[in-house]
């Protein structure tokens, strides 16, 4: 896998700035991480579950919410545990946030009437008096920043490392007031490739309408 130090070298080679101090190491590190974030977003936007993982949490009686870990970037879904089974629960609209518990006919609707919404840094559950229990959150985590020279870009992103190199090389050339148009055209083509190849990850099973 490509390390942060290796990325700096590849970028400087790409924009012909080897042995130049015009762009600082800290600038390069920052731009490399920004480019990696952009690449990560491109892949996440394909909704192919490259990074989907899960964790379980509990909400105690008397509470109607749970503060999410900082690493949660996007929620893919939430399950509620009934006995030994998991039941999918759905989101509520903001207009439904004050739906009264007393109007709920539990005999008809049961626990599957529970809904959630991500508000601020927390998951809020309605009806509040049915929120207690065990949940499983499926989510996409934030990309881990490269902070040391030996830190490696994760494998699934590394196959598209040229996107990161091109993006940072453009920034270097702009700072130098040189013409970045050739690399910008290359980056645009790389982006089209990422968006095309990241889609329909399981080539043997076409996507279905949800």
C-alpha cells in the first residue's frame, strides 16, 4: 500500500517539483488527506457497501436517544432487537418528531412502530416510551487520516491512488502559478473511471430497485 511519504514523492514527481521546497511537507500532507477524503466520498456515493460495518448499543428506560461515536459518517440502517431477532426500523420525518405516545395503539402497531432520526450527533427514537432496548446500527465510518509518514492508504482506495496524486499535483501547480490544465483533464478522466468502476461491485448480481 502507498504510504504518506510515498505519496509526497509521487506528487512531486508528477508536477516536476522534486528537490523543490516551494510546497511544504505540511501542505502536501494536508492536500493528500483532502484528496483521499474526496476519493472516499466518490466511492461512498456509489452505495456499494465498501465500508459498511455495524455496532450494537442499548438505550435505557427513560431515555429516547443515543449519542453516536464520532467515527460515524453515514447511517445505512438501524435494527431493533426483539427476543433473539432483529427487526428493521425506519426513519421518521422531522414533522413527526412530536408524535404523541398516547395516541399509539400498541395492540395494533406493536414494537415495529418504533422509528428513528439522526439529529445532531444523536439518534432519536420515537415513541419515546418504547425506545428502551438493544439496537444495531449499520454505518459508514469516516476515513482514517494519514498522520505519519509510514501510514498507508487502505487497500480499496489504493487501486485509485492516481486520483489523489493528480488532485494534489494540481494544487501544487496552482500555487506555483503554473498551468495545471493537462493534469486537470487527467483527473476528470480518473474521476469518471472511479465512478464507473465503483458501481455494481458484485458484477454477478445486478443492482435492484429498492
